C-alpha cells in the first residue's frame, strides 16, 4: 500500500455517511420513488413514456414534443406542457441545444483518450477463485482499492470495491471493477457490435472510419482485458478469470463547462449539464445533488407559478450548484492523469 484516503468518517466531516449503491439498485429505488402511489409516496405517481424521442422544445412556453413511443420508431408526435422541464437526459442531451445560445456551437461530449472496462464478480466466487486477491484485499470491506500502472504515460488502473454487501453474510454481494485503458483500436477492435452498429454496417457505419461507442451496453473482450493488464501482478489479474458474464467497454467522454444550464422553464441537470469522468466516482452523486437543490428551491411551491418566477428559482438552483459541479469536473479530469512519475515509481495521483 502506498497511500490511503479515509472515507469511513464521512458523517463527522461531511454531515452524512458514505453510501455505495449498485447502479441497478439505485435505479430501482428511484423508479419506486417516482411511480409509487400514496400512501407509499406523498405525490401523484409519475407517468413514464418509454423510448419516446424529443424532437422539439419551447423553453419559454414550457413545452416538449415527443415522437414515437413503444419501439421508439413511430412518427406520431405528442406535445406536453409543464411549469418546469428538467432535462436529465444524459451526456448526449437532446435539450442542451435548447438551453445554449447557439445550437451550432452546442457543447458536445468529447473523447478524453480513455476507455473503461466494467464488470462485477460475486464476492463468494471471487474469494473461492482468487484466494491470492482476497488475501490482500477483502472484497467485502467498505473501501475502494486502486492498482495503478507504473509509467510516465501509463493511464492504466483498476479501481475496485464492493457495490452490494450484506452485513450478515460476508460472502453475499457483488464486487465492482472498472479498468481504465488508453482509448484505441486494441480494445474497441475486440468488442461486440451494438445493435445500431449492426444495422448501420459495423462500428464505422460503413464509412471506413472507426466510430467509437459510449453505450453502456457495448461488450468488451476478456482476451483484450487480459492483454491490457498483462504486466500487472497475477494476484490482481487472476480475478479476470472469475468473470462469468459479459465485460462492458465504453469510451470515456466529458464536457467542457457549459456557459449556462437554464433557459426559460428548462434546466439541465446531471450529465446533461456537467458530464464528467468516473475517476472520482461523482457522476451519479452530482446528479443527486442537483435533484436535491432543485427540490429545495421549489419546496414551498404548491400551485402554478409564472415563467418569471420559475426562472428566478432555477437561477438560484444553478448558482448553488454550478461552481461545485464544475470544480468536480476538473478534479475528475485531473485524476485521470498517469498515477506515477514514471521514474522512481512514486505515486503522484
């Protein structure tokens, strides 16, 4: 061990304990919170429209026009109106152009030079298949471990920790691993095609120029993963053999800080506003903070409010969040640099 950052005393330092969720579990909790009816939740359940594309938005009027639904390919359009439109539509946000002054100069998520493998292993299986790993790192212990490459330009690292645990059973739960590698054809050449790529003639769309994917569903290769970390210690790479399911692989992109997050009744939140690298584990966390701030500024609203008042409250929310989220974007980029100086093995990350 060359360094340690205590994260278990969060309540004393930050006012709350550190909480780690499996992404699927968090999605399920948020879905329940949005759709549960009274008395389980004190609000009208949200109505979900799946696979509907946003084709138009009027920020001042507070309207959004959707096309399709069901299979997402339909031509029928529906226009919805609301006092407030929350654009939580991710790194490829359809509403970002609506909010920014010049759609032609719309901020686009740009490649960062990194790609990431992502997979989970049942803790019980990891202990049984990789005793050398479990002897060094307890997969049930509530901390994040990182094994880094030793080289001046070596961006490779394995970031690992439990994402599901059971206090009553140390073998229950899941262990999550993210492996950062250079974003090049050595990895993307071995991945499976997405459905869209199959329909469009392969990963280059039939153009002869490779098009990388940011899809969470892009499948990587265990063989390429092993090759990427071939010079890492066997006690850590041995866990690759314990992977039962597919290995995800996606290109990492982020955004430059946007000039604004709000226009009219529309506000950008989460990755739509401040997409960032996963190196600080803060992407989803900052989205939750956005939601909390949004809830706080509208907490006392019980009925319709005019557009001017909506704008005032949204500006208050953005003023509360912009500097913090933008700073964490910058920290996340900084944390993606090579972890050592490449000379004496000293960790500088």
